[in-house]
C-alpha cells in the first residue's frame, strides 16, 4: 500500500511540475497570457488534471512565479563587497542586466496580473527585499557615508535596479541590453558618488 501511495504522489508531483514548466515555457516564449488549454496541451495533461492540481490561474501563476525566482536565484552570483567601488558598480550592473533580461518575459506577464494577484504582490515585495539586502551589503560604505541621505540613496538604487526601470529602457526607449546596462551603471554610479 505504501508503495502505491508513493507512486501516486510521485506521478502527481511530475504532473504538477509539467504544468508549471509548460506555463513558464509559454511565458518565457513571449506568450504573456497563456490559456489553461495551451498550458495543459504543452504539459501533455488534460484540463481536468490541470485544475485538479491548481485551484485557479492565480495558484498556477504563483507556482510559476516561484519557479522563475528559483531560476533567477540559481543564476545569481554574489558580487564581492571588498572590490573597489567602480568594480562593484560594474559587476553589480552586469549581473542585474543579465538577470533582468532573463526574467523579462515573466516580469511583463506578471505586471499584467500583479494588481489583482496577492501572490504576485508578495513575490514583488520579496524581490524588492532581496535587491535591498544586496544593495545594503554591496554598497554599505557609500550608503553610510551618505549619512541621513542614505535611505534616499538606497531607495533610488532599488528603483533603478528593478524591472520597471529596465523595461522602460528596453521597451519604451528602445535601448538594447548593453545600452540599458550602461544607463544602469551610470545611474548607480551617480547615486553612489554624488
């Protein structure tokens, strides 16, 4: 009996992962609002199976967003905090550019649903917290040297390091990834050396 339950549990986990993988694949492929039917077909499952694993699209989006964050975390490499300032800025901005390009389709898809999705709002806050913690650690001496203005500098650094700014450079202004990275680098440097 235990083996049968374990087999069912493993199958259920594989099905759930296939659904999440299909949803993420469609989004990363540029389909910002994939339908349940498209997701189920790509996952190789029935719509009934999709809905038996996810109560609604909100639950599926939450699981998919978590998967994208896990992929982002796998690609993240801490920048050494003991580098000279210019080297820290360069390494930080190169990594942010790479990570923001990686999550661009998912960020665009999430922005469509985030105002109505508590799960996506939680993910956004968690991501802001991660970026805040990274910036506090990496640029601690400069933020301390800013004195009472340190919190304002940190807030500005967070804002320019997030998807909405990157999306403006890439989509609204038509900058390529290298031009966007250069704009990020110049902005971070200006904020830290003002």
